[in-house]
C-alpha cells in the first residue's frame, strides 16, 4: 500500500512537472516571438519580412503561370498533331481519288469538316500559348522587381545597422574618453588628497607611538636612576655611619 501511494505521488509530481514545463515552454516561445516582432519593428526589418512574403507569393504565381504555359504548349502540340494526321489522311484519299468508294467519299467529307474544326482548335491553342507566355513574362518581371526591391531594402537595412553600430562604437569611445578625463580631473586629485591624508594620519600615529615609546623609556630610565640614587644614598649613609663609629 505504501509503495502504491508513493508511485501515485511520483506520477502526480511528474505530471505536474511536465505540465509546468509545457506551460513555461509555451510562454517562452510566445515571449521570444513577441520580442522578435518588436525588434523587427524597431530595426525596420518588418518591411523586409513583408517583401519576403511578396517574393514568395510572386514565385507561386510565376510557377502557376509557367505550368499553365506548359499545358497550353502541350494542347497546341496535340492540336497541331491532330490536324497534321487529318491532313495526311486527306492527302492519301486525294491521291486515289479516281478509285473512291462511297465510304471514301463519306470519309473525305468528314475529314474536310473535321479539318475546319481542328484548324479552329489549333488557332485557339496558339492564342492560349501566346497569352500564357505573355502572362508568364509579366509575372516573371514582377518577380524580378520584387526580388530587386527586397534586395534594395535589405541593403538599406544593412547600411542602417552598420551605421548604428559605427555610431555606437563612436559613442562608446566618447564615453570612455569622458570617463578618463573625469578620472583625471576629479578622481586623481581626490586619490592624491586621500593618500596625503592617509600618509599624514599614519605619520601622526607613528609619531604618537614613538612619543609613547620614548616617554615609557624615559620613565623606565628615571625609575632606574631613582633606584640607583636611593642605593647610593643608603651606601653613603652607611659609610658615614661607619666612619663616625671609628672616630
């Protein structure tokens, strides 16, 4: 029972940890996405993103026109081939016109009528090819303009960033120079004054310590002299007393 409760608690803790991790990851992604968007807006890169999307959209339109042009050319080739086959069959019938049967006459009539229809289809297919090529050329020109516009804006943005970086370096250099000058004008005198005060304080402390040592030494010498004087006095008194007794 204890193990089952422990496993249950561990599973709950792991689930909560995963949930918190997922929430933190989602919040982090959202935050970085927002910061990236704000940074692009501040630096002007947002316009380049718009131009990039325009280039992608124009590429899709150009590819669609290219595929439409291929399809139109294929239809035109099929129409030309169908009409060529029909004309070839008509020529074959005309070569043996003297021996036509009723079926040949009927087939010739059908082929003539069909040739007129095939000619119209070929004409329409040719017009479709021309229109598709014109559309492709127009969309390709738009694609080139979009690419050049994007390249131009990227160059302008790159120049702005380089200029900003250069100005930033100049500003940093100027700031360092100002700090250096202020250090020379303000900090160095203060340091010298502080050093002089510290030296003066140390000198006073050493003088006081030396004075105390000298006074203590003088006091010791004075005490020793007093002891010696008392000893000499005692000796002198003893000598005088002894001299008086001899007399």
